[in-house]
């Protein structure tokens, strides 16, 4: 996740207003596209984190910050209703 304070002003932040979402607040809660993930196992793990049973083994691997984001996605998409 991106953190403007820790990482400083680099191209990712260029033109973004102060107060733009950082860390687990940086991304949409209804993701429609993912990048950087090219290995089949990474994509399947992410699918399981977002859409699998609650507290599955792939979800449990996540750090607290990432879990907060995944929880927001699951809630927005009605996974845990």
C-alpha cells in the first residue's frame, strides 16, 4: 500500500491532492482491475481473500492493514452478508 508520508513525493503522488487516500484508503472498495499480479497462485490467493470463506488460509496470511482493505471490499460486494 502507498504511504505518502513514509515514501515521500514520487511519481505515484504527482498531481494528487493533499489528503488523497493513503494505505488501505488508497483503493476502490469495488476493484475492477488489478495489476502487478501475474502468477496464477497470486491471482487465486487474491480471489480467495476477496470472495472465499471468511477467515480462510489466504485471508489469514494478510497483515492487519491489508485485512482492513479486504474487509471493506468484502462488505461493499456483499460477500459477508
